[in-house]
């Protein structure tokens, strides 16, 4: 009997060959590109959505309608920045809308009913946002509660506190100092009316993007989201990073409250019903992974614009609000499915 002396290739060589073949397919190359550039897919979706809705309705691309979209995105986009920071750490915050509304009511009532200066009212709103963020951070870092459960609980707490504090009453812009509604002031750019709130939102995006890209804190945020245990072994103080993220989110939500007051020219305890869902949608559609450690705030901005474009476009098409919410839900499922597919890319 002759013995077969032909040796099989080492396992590592087989893996390399398989990896090469896998990467050589067009679909794998697309997946690799989407993995390297998380903002690429939302940019494509946004362009296609604008083209489709512009084709379906002539009014969609009118300057007045584009002005409306940008103003609507100002609030969702600001909240989505806070949501992005938390999701980058593999968490999620279901209370962002409630914190924003609570801060807005404190800002408005402290100036109208207590007669405090507008600047002091804004400072109190910032303190409320920071306190809410600190409370969420405490539940996550000290009590070790899952972020989903912790913020689901605080969502109800903050909603109840808002109603108790405000008595369910809405404060109109005419009753408030001009500084509080200043974020709603508009100016024209190429026929499109842009509010001060939109500029504030864009400045926040620039600031957070630079911080995440250029500072050690930003690198630590990504490291904690990618693998908490590895980050801890590398000397990163995980709980401190998480607490700082929740505090930062709280401060951003307080700024969002100021933008919301200017946007609606009022402070209402019933505002922001869909803001939690829309902020998460913007982040996920923007390419930030729900599993943490991957994504950019610029992708989130594109995601917020997609949410605004879809809601506006579907509204112009005459669809009921319920169907608009249905469409947003489909977007979330599609975005998470694509994210899981992208995460399978070989590194």
C-alpha cells in the first residue's frame, strides 16, 4: 500500500486563502467599505430620499419646506448627539426626551413664575440636565444596572417630575424673556431660513466630533464601547468614562431644551413625544453601532436629516402620522440589520 505523502496546507494558509476569496467578492468589498466609513451608507440613503421625495412632490424642495426640515432637525439632532455618546459606550438612553422637557420647564418657570434672570434660568436648566445625567450614570456605574433598564425607569421618573413641577401648564414664548426664545430667531441663507438653534446644533456637532477624534477622552469612549474589560486592563477607568459620558449627555440635553423653547416658542410638559425614538433612529441610521465602539457624530447628523426628510416627505405625501411612525420603525430594523451584517466583516 502506497502512503499518500501529500501534506495539506496549514490551517492558517487556508484561512488566509478563504479571507482573500471572501474579500474579493463585490459584496464583501462593499461591506468592508461600509465598515471603514460608517457615514457612507446614511449619506447614500439621504441623497436617495431627497431625490425620491423631490420627484414625488414639487413642494418638497421649496426653500420654505427645506427651512421647516432644518428647524425640525435642530431639536432631534441635538438630542441625537447625547444619544450617540451613550450608544458609543454600548449603552442606550431612553430618557433623553424626558430630560430635555424637564430642563425646558425649569428654564421657563424659573424665569416666568420666580422672576429670575434668563441667564440664571438657563443655568438652572443646565444643572437639571447634569443632575439627570449624573443619576443615570450612577445607576449604570454604581448599581450596575443595564442602561436600557436604568433609563427606562428614569424616563418615567423624569416625566412624572415634569408634570408635578409644571402642573401640566404650558408657558408661552410671549411670557418669557427674549433670551430664552432667541434660539428661534431666523436668518436667510440662499432662500432657506435658518434658526439660531440650527447653528447651535452644528457647533455642538463640530465640538463633539473634534473631542472624539482628537482627545484621549474620545479614544477612551470608543475603547469602553468596544470592550469594557479590555479597556479596563489597558488602564482606562471605565466607570469614570461612563459617568463623564452621561454628564456630557445631560449638558447637551439642557442645550437642546433651550433650542426646543425657541423652536416651539413655548415650554410644554407634553413636548417631545417622539424624540426618544427619533434620537435613537438618527444614531442607528447614522452608522453608530448599537453594540458600541463604532460610529461618528457626523453619521448621526445625516441620520437626523434622514428622519426629518422621511417625516416631512411622508407628511407631504398625505400619509397619516401613524404610518410615518411605522416608516421610522422600519428604518430602525433595517439599520440594525445592516449594522449586524457590517460587523461580520473580517478585520
